[in-house]
C-alpha cells in the first residue's frame, strides 16, 4: 500500500503529484525546484542559492518521512545549464555525503524557469 508523505516545511506541489510516496521501505521523493515554502516564490540567485533551496526542501520531505540524506540511495539531477555543473556539485556534495548513485542531465527548461531540480529515492533502514 502506498503512503503519501507531506510537510508544510516544503513547497506545495505545483501539479497533481505528492511530495513523496512510501511503498514498503522505499521512499520516492518528487523533484524539488528552488521554491521557498514560506512565500511560494522561486528563490532568486545563482545556481548555488537555488541548489541550497532545493536541498533544504528535500531535507524537509526526508524528515517528514523519518529519514535524512544518509538514507538516499539514488538521485536524479536536472540542470538548465551544464555550465553550472561544478558549482552545483559543490553544494550537492555538502548534503549527499554518502554519495548515492546519481544521474545528472541538462534539460531545455525546468518548471518556473528554475536552474536546478533534484528527485531522489531513499530506503528506510530495517
């Protein structure tokens, strides 16, 4: 049975999807873009500022699921500009210390013209 996970500490979904879904011991987090949950607005700034907000949002959803970044086993990262890759990695590395499996791809555009989006999969330890 799938369980929806929701927290006010992360942005409201901007479409018909859940912030996260837990199935058994696997938690699937929907992609987060750099929206400030307090204002609902996209965070202005460079790739570092936007990646910080994305990771803050992901951390809030992980916490709502009783997890943290060490429980993440896979991320998918979407960048609007691969020239941001090195700066993105600097922020990303501070959160994903356990170095989960990852894909990072350039995309034409992201919702709200964000510069970065990250989705992930985490495992609940038994």
